[in-house]
C-alpha cells in the first residue's frame, strides 16, 4: 500500500511538471487515473500476467507515460521530450511509445479493440487478462 502511495505521488508530480512545461491540457484526465494505473502496474501486471492494457481515453496519456517512466519501460531521455517537437510522446497515446499497446485519441475506440484482443486471447486459450480504461466522455 505504501509503495502505491509513493508511486502515485511521483506520477502526479510528473504530470504537473511536464504539463506545465509543455503547456498541455487534460491535466484533470491524467490525475483522475493515477491510482488505477498505479495498482495495475504495481500489483496486477507481473511476469505471469502480461501487460494487456489499453488507455482508451488517450488524452490522459501523460499519466501512462509517467507510470511507464517510473517502471523503467520508458527512458528518462524520451520521457522528458513530452510536448516537444518531434517527440514520440504525443498528446494522445501512441503505439510507437514503448509500453503502449494501441494508439488512442478518438474516444470510443479502446473498448472494442480491447474486446477483440480479449477474444483473441480466449481463442488461443491464453489466460491473460485485458484491461481497458475508458472515460465518462466516451460513455456519453
């Protein structure tokens, strides 16, 4: 529990610092998912349970990038390019970024893609789970 609290605080600081430097928006969307991502990446994803995660609300990608950085999946060099010209770290999740499985941004795409991925795993008799995080905007 203490480990999750510590990670969540670090991620929130990254979101605020990089959002400010990049003059980017969607800070609230990022902050609202920090605890969910922290539990997923600290407690659920491990060597047995592959990281099958889709961030459907792609505009909250800075939270995901921050977790990926803290988990040493994303390098510091790449992480600090958020919001800069020619960066892989766009303002919507991009599958070109290490640790991101699917590019998102247009609301509503993540859930059907995750459903297809889950069905594919089931047909292969793969026991891994698929996690998708959607937003209230998509549900409207």
